[in-house]
């Protein structure tokens, strides 16, 4: 529907705080300002869609205040980050514990007191400023080894403060903060699916999922990537 509604695309633009995806014939919108998802049925007319979204301040006729109505490109998901064998573990240093505690506390505070617009902007701006395209100067093998070690450390420290069960957004943001403290800037993803509707968040590097498994993440269509 996104690609077919040329008249809608030509005269209205997505507000900067809104993201969209097309899932099973339905348009799904994520309004970061309101922290809310909206689903529009395929039988709605272009005018009905435009009126509803413009009234909710999700679409704008001013191109300087929005961007073209389009969804994120599909993401390749080829593997999970393998953990360490039983009996082996990376060395956890005091600096790891301090950075994990800082990541967990700052994430909890931001999700409680700041809007998702601010949270997303901070992650995006920091990645642009400090990470460039998100890839440090390490070669692929060195980067993979660093990620594997740090994610394993993160997973071993996580139960000290929280669990990932039913807290995928919090878990993903803490991991993003923890890795950023070590100079690594992977991709943060929010995805949606229908039947019934649900949303999910995960972190991936290239096509490797860091805090989930491919079988689960692949069930969701990306609606926002940072």
C-alpha cells in the first residue's frame, strides 16, 4: 500500500516522530511522541488515511517537517551470536560491571522520564557523532570477537539487575548503551507483526542478532531502525 498510494506520498509526509511499516496488507504506524502504534486497514481510502493521520499530527504537508512515506528496508537475519561453551567464560572486569550498571540505570531513567522521541534521537545522534556508520576500525574478525565477548559479559551481568522476559525494549536499549560505552554501535530495531498485533525490539550487528534468536526476530517486520 505504501508504494501504491502515490497521491498520498506526493502531498503528505511522515512527521519526523512517526515510523511506518506494511505488514500483511496493513499500514502500521509507530508514533514515538505518543508511544503508540496505529493500524490502518487496507479497505480504508487514501483520503480516510490522510485525514486520520493528519488529524493525529502524524502526517504533514510540509516536506521540511517530515520525510517521504516509506518503510525501512528489509533486514537480513542470518545468525545468532553464539555464546561461550560450558565451562568457559570471558573475564568480567570492574569496568564491565560499572558500565553495565550505568547503562541499566540511565536507560531506566530515560524510559521513565523522557519520551521515545528523545531516546531515539540520543541513540541516533551519538551513533552519527561517535560511530560514523557504526563500524569501528577493527577488522571483521576482531569486531566479531569483541562483540561476542561483550554480549556474553552483558548476558552474565543482566540477571543482577533485571531479566529480559517481556522487557525487550529495555533490554535492547541497555545493550545498546553498554556496547556504546565500549565503542561499538550496532543496529537497534523495533519490529511489528499482525495476528494478533505485537511489537518487539532487538539489537543486531550486520545480519547477526545479538540479544535474540533469528527464528523469533524474523517473525517481525522492521518499523524503525537506528
